């Protein structure tokens, strides 16, 4: 476990999945979900080389079929610590026997966490080290504790967004996309989250609709903000469980369409890199 720290924040990261384990302020208050298996064991997994679920849990590429579980393999892999300073840390993952069985590419995936005052910059770097064009998706899945949550009480939370009329894609019962966009109930720029919000599972906003989402304190002040330029942003909490956290997820990729077994290179929001090329993006978490 590695730690980066400044006078406002202390962040802990595990080499397993290069996943954040804790975000605390100077007073020691925790903001990141702590991974209780009663609700969900994740905390802030990195999703790669797919986001969401594959139809049939497999995909076709170059005339071959490969199996891969939901959200890909990166969250289950041990990353290598390649650089560390007091306020910045970088992990890397390369192909190995396990990844090559699921994903036939040589690659370098770098994940950096960098502190700046009360902000955490999460930076992704994907490099194609193979001799052929590479297709991939990548995303974040940070879970934040809901202020005022109480055991046994219905989930209540408020999210302020930078789009007054957001529309979401729907996931079917098996976590695959279904056609069409749907209005989300809101008051001005605030989406009120309750025990029924996630009856359709994840809210998925594509077409770059949302670039800033704030989880609000009971007072209406921002508790946690997520800023992103990703083409998709998802909001999730386990359906029907009244869990004490909300996930705010920047995505460069998404689950398959229902009953649609298209090749990887034709999937919605699939990204591609020529040999030797690289992709870099970031999202920013602001506390307070």
C-alpha cells in the first residue's frame, strides 16, 4: 500500500488494480467507500480493457473469440510501482500470460495519482506496444460515501450536474444497453437519488452530457466533485440495497448492446491505437 499526502488530503493506493483505498481530509474524515462485501467489495477500480459487460461474456477480434469478465482484467492484476513522490505515484501494467489469454495485445497501462491542494488528478496512459492496431476501453469507478446515510434507512442523496436536462441510456436486466435515451428526474441542476433511482441499474450519460458532478452535503455544499472530459459518465449504487455510497464514473467505453455480438472494433465507444501510439486522459476528484 502506497500513500500520497499534502496538507489537505491523504490518499492510499493498492498495487492490486492500482486502486485507491482511502481518501481522507486533514481532519481524518473518510470520503471513499471502504469496500464492505455486504454491498460491494470495490472501492475505486480501474476498468480496462473493457467497460461494462460483453454480450455472452466474450468478444470477437481478428477472427478469434476471447472471453472476458465485466469491466475487464486490470482490477484483478498486480501493478508495478514505477514512480513515487510525496504527492504523486504511478503504477504500470504490461501484458502477461493471463492478459494475453483474454486480450491479444502487448500494451503498457499507466495509472498516476497526483495531489494538488484539495484535488486528486487520476491520469491514465495507454500505450500500444504491439505490432498491430489495438482496440480498448477504459474507465474509472470511484465510490464515495453518502453524507447523512443511516443503516436501515432509504438511500437519499443529491447530485448537482452541469447539464439541466440530462438523458440516460438504459441497461437491460442482464446489464446490456437497450436503445433510446430517457429523461432523468431532476430539480434544476440537481438529481435526487433515492432507493428507486437504480431500479434500472446504472445511469449512463453518453454524448459528453456531463463534465462535472457534485455529491452534495446535507447543507447543499459540494462534498465531492468529479470533473471529466470523458464521453460517458455513469452513476451507480447497488440496486435495492440502500448502500452508503454513490459511484461517479468517467468512461471511455460502455457495455455491449443487448443481443448484439459485434466485433470489438465496431463496438460503441471502442477506442483504437496504431502500433507505437498512446492515449492519455484524466479525471479530477475535488474534496469540499
